[in-house]
C-alpha cells in the first residue's frame, strides 16, 4: 500500500513553521512526524502539501493509496486500523479525517464513505504551542520507539548520572563531566553529538545527531535539540528543529525555533507575563491573537530568522521567516517575515539580502542553497507582504 501524509486543516495554525515545510516535517519529540509514521508503517511516505512546496516535497500517487492527516501521531492501534482500510473507508476523529482510502485521481466524497469513528486516545499537533507543550510526552514515546531492543553506548564514568537505565547514547557521541538526571524522563544523545563538560541536563531531553550542548549549559526537561545545532545558556521545554544555534548565555523557555535560526549572545525570551495571565499568540489563521490556554509561552521563530546580542523577546512572540531582529527594548510580539529592525521599528528585509545570508549560513554546514529553496523563500516573501504594509 502507498501512504501519503497530507497537511490537513491545521496547516495554517502551524505557521510560520509550515511556510517552509509540510506538517509532516515538524519535529516533535526526537524525530519528525514523518519519521514516526514511517517507523510504524515500515515504509517510506510522500506528501500532499502547498503547491509551492511540492517540488521539494513531491507526492507519489499510485493506483491505491491511503491518505494520513499529518497532524495526528501514530500509535500501534491507530496504525493497525489504518492498514486495514478498504475502498471507500475513512477513519475520523472529532469530525476530522485521520486517514482514508483513495484510488488514483479519485475525487473524495466522505458522504459516500463508510466512516469509522476512532474512540481511543489520540496525540495531535494542531497549534504552534503544541510543539513544545506536548514535547515531553513525545520524547518519551520516541525514546521507546528508537531504543527498543538496543543497547546504549556505555556512559563515561566522568559523568554524574541519575537513573542511567533511562539514558541512551548513540555511537560516536561524546558526553564527559556532565550531570545527567533521567529520573523524570529519558535522555537521548544522537550519533556524533556532544555534551560538553559542566552541562546540567534534566530529562526528558533529546539531543539529535551532530549537535552540541556547550559548556556549562542548563537544560530542563521537555527540550529537543534537532540535528546540527549548538545550544548554550539556559533552555527549558523548547524545541529546536535543526541547523540552528543558541550558542551563548541567555534564557529560552517554552519556545520553538525552526531551521537556520541564530540567537545572539544574551538573547532572552520571556515565557511568563508579569500578571501571570494566560498567553495569547499571533494566529495567521485568524490574523489576530489567539488564546493558548497556557501560562508559559515564549518565542515561535520561523526558519532563517536571527536575533542580535542582548535582544529581549516578550512573552508569546511570533517571528516569521527570514527576519533579523536587533537593538534594545522589546520588539513587537508579532514580527512578520522579512522584517529588519527592532523595538524602534522595522523595514522590509530585502529578499536578495536574506538569500545572501542564507547561502553563507547553509554553506557552513556544507549544504547548498538551491534554486528550489530560493523559490520557496521568494513565494513566502510575496505571500507575507500584507503583514509588512506599514513598513513602506
């Protein structure tokens, strides 16, 4: 059977992260949503997403297909039900399709389908804040998935360790003179990753392949550092998708960073309002501020965005794609894509300049800034002009 992951109704509520990727490419826990499905299904998948992303993330459609809503995470029970789908059958949860059978080029009409209501526990990612608020649970699930039946590399005796049975270190990783406390949740260290001396790590925590925790860092539970990233300072309950850096002191809490981001030295994110009220966060879906229901919520930063030294982000700040924030004081708590400036105001960050930086940054990781990537970012520049209308 051919399995295709589709974005679903939650795509807009997951912006700015889904400007540059399908929902399936969001990292939560240790691996991406796509990687979770592929491990459970035992087969590769393709994607239905926005047209401008489809060259980078193409759909492979065969004569018979099962479509899966990428906002839903796999479980053994759900996967078994999906594998058992027949022609004109669909699995729904709360009036939304989780998965359905479709023939090639078929126009789907659910009124003609046999609807199977899913009534078991479900794990969804439908809002940006779900990525960090559900990350602790996701790490625990992924840890079991990735380490079942395997043995960790021995933990060096230079480390101070609590609950070593909940720690898994992959081949090539280096962890020396660190404190690892896995009593509250597992700690996973990926291939060729490094935790430098003096670091204090509390699980659940995931450090993905080829990433680094710098000396003396303080990392609290519910945190994921995606591949090829460098993290220092103090971090709590945050997700870094990959290829991003927060290399110096400064606090980041209850936050999500996309790819190719960089936070300058002593950049700080507020994650709690002074009046302890629930945080509202910019919604691209409603073009207003949405209630998160959370008391703790920090920074949501899209791909290729940066902050200078000593930047202060207010509670519940959303930064789009390819923005550059610097200077003193708090910038506004919604910074559109391709913004250049800070608390004193913004101008449009010209795409030509942003692409020049992207080429240099990606080359440092030996990755080419392709024409395909540029076309995606050009589309985002045009698509987000409305949010920068006051700049010019």
